């Protein structure tokens, strides 16, 4: 839900909100900064008083069947430039809109890809599992399930989303799974998501990343970033290429 809200601007929205429900309340209960005792009950009363009106109208409603959606990866320099891992790099020549075609051509030149290339054939140089949207404890558990018993074949790092997440992951032994697989286990922070603290790609390097944006230079000058989920990034780390994690027998 946090990822959907974080990325809603890429869908053309000014903001993204998801109404709180029992899942939200269960997630918040007992967390370090959550209200406690009577304050928790008062908070619940307030949150539960703010649902959408029963007769609320929406411009459009979309229903998605998540199990039917193949894992997605980006091929260009915008989060919207994404396709199922089972697809191929698109051909700008097939785009009728002049502006969009020019944008696609620029993106493909920057990322160094040729139209028609199977996404699953694209080799990568590094893997980054982190960012505020994709390094929660649930994300790290999912990625660890993929790498458990396997070995990274390219440099890879894991950066927990917060110190709380880091401590929780270490208490569960996830750090040991990652380090045994050859991953770097780092302190929490932004790290390579925005090229912070020296965590940068070299020009021309290609990264499988769980960060939330892939604009030109986002992870360093000349960096080439492919966005994907934590399990997909973990799969790329142990294969050295963009990989459909389902082929490894692990759930997305």
C-alpha cells in the first residue's frame, strides 16, 4: 500500500490514499511511535470515523487480479516504462505519437538497449535492495526466501528501510541469509536509491534495483536502472540477469 501511494504520481495523481482498515490497524499496533492504551483506542475511533461516504462517486474504478500479473521490470528512464518480465524492449518506430516516440528513443539510447531484446536476456552488473518503498521487513523476508541456499553472481547490497526494520531482520536471521549468499548487509538509509553516501553506479553500469525511480543519473552519472520488486531483484542477483523469479520456484 505504501508503494502504491508513493508511486501514484507516476499514474498522474497529485496524491495517493488508501483507506485504513483492519490490516492497517494490525500493522500499526505496538509499533514504537503508535499510540498506546487509551490513546490507541481514541486513535482507532478517529481513524474509523473517516471512511469514504457510502454514496461516494469515482471517475473510474479498476479491478486487478494480482495473481494474473507477471512480475514487472522497467526498460527505460521512467517508472512508467515498464513491461512484464516475459516481454521485450519496445520499438519506438511503432509509437504513433511523435513526442512519445522521441522520448522512447532517448531512453533506449541512454540505457543502451535495442528494440526487440527479451527483457529476460538483459545482463546486470549490480543489485540494490533498498529504498523507503521496498525495504520493509516483509520485502526483506521475500527477498531472503529467494536467495536462501543460493549465491549472488554480481555485487549486491541490502539496505533496510529503517533501523527498526534492520533490528527486526537481524533478530529473524535475515542478515545471515543475505551475507551467506554474498550480499552486503548495510545500515539503513537511502543509499543507492538516490546515489547517497558514495553508493553509486559507474557510468554504463546496469542495476536491478528496488528503488522507486529510474530517471537519468538517479543512481550516478550514466547509471542504468531497472526497477523491480525485492524478490525480482534477488533473482537477478543470483542469475546475473533480469529473471522471472517464478522460474526459481519462489513467490513474488
